């Protein structure tokens, strides 16, 4: 979005992303550093007409720092958050020239994106942190908005999902519709093979419906990350399920 000749340019992109519900769930992290699972998983992506995250990402040389607003309130410390940084820096590393669709003129050169900070505003159409996978939709929308903003080009198929996974594990699955598998990965030292792949399109099971009953819109007492950590540390059955049951 070009501004007036007297003001620095501000470039923007807005996208929405759905939430997803696991059919074969993952619970527990193989690598906390890379935010990877102890087993592969499969989910179904829900229709965005009811549950979605809507995210606008903007970049400009006039922005003094990276900032994030969630549901109308600024998230303090977002600029240094490991998960937020992984998404912003990961997508920006894939940036290319931004070209005007009508004229073909180069609006931003690939190398110039590194000199711009980003402002991100996101909101959910459903309760946040209440057990409805709001982080999956949110981080998927963040990565998708940044990818459109920076005109990001994947170096291998599924790379954007691997970046989204670093924000929130199940966010990688929300970048695709239909039924989606999150491949555990681990064969590569950097876990770049821990990514999502669509295994069946939206049309695979047209009669399927998801009934969601919200008994409380309050933030859950125990975060998923904390719950997983406790389960991995204390449950022998969880380890058995990951090793022997989930393929």
C-alpha cells in the first residue's frame, strides 16, 4: 500500500487461516528447541465460516520495531518472543522482490526487506487459548500473511509449514485444507523434515460435520506446552503410544 510521497511506504497483506481438530493426536515434544512432536498426527481442517484467525502484516522502513497486536491488545515483548521471531525471520529469509501486479514494476527489492520492521494485528473469531486450537489458526495466519507480504518462495515443498510449526506445532496443519498429516520428521538434524502434507482434499468426506460446544471461553489453566511436558515426564503409556501405536 503506497503512502504519500512525503511519507515512507507501508506494505500490507491480510489473510485468514482456519483451526484444525486432530483425528490422530500428537501430545509431547521430541525437541523443545525445534517444537517437534514425539509422533506424527492427522487432523481435519475446519471451515473458516465459523472459526478463523484474521491477520494483517505490514512492513515499513518507518517502523521502529516489530510489534504484535492480538484481539486489539498489544502483546508486550512480542519482538523478542522465540516463536514470533522464528516465524518472522523464517519467512523473511524466503523473501523475494515484490512486484506490482498491474505494471510489473518492482515495489520492494528482495534485499530491502531486511531493513523493514513489521507490525502484525490478528484477531480470532472464537475464544483464545480455550482449547479450540487458536494458536494453530493464529500462527498459520501469521506465516501466510508474512509470506504474501514478503512474496516468499519456498525452497522445498512444505517449508512454510515447517516455519509455522515453530510458532505453534499444529499451526503447520492449518496451512492446508481437508485432512492433513504432520510428519514427525527427525531424520534431518535441523528437523526441517517435520512438516505438514495434505493427505485428502476437502471433498474427500463432504458429509463430515464438527459439533463444537463452548462450555467456557476462559483461558485454560494449563497450557498445552506445560501439559505435554508433564505427560512426557510422567506417563509411560504416552511413550508407548508414540513408539508402538501411532505410525
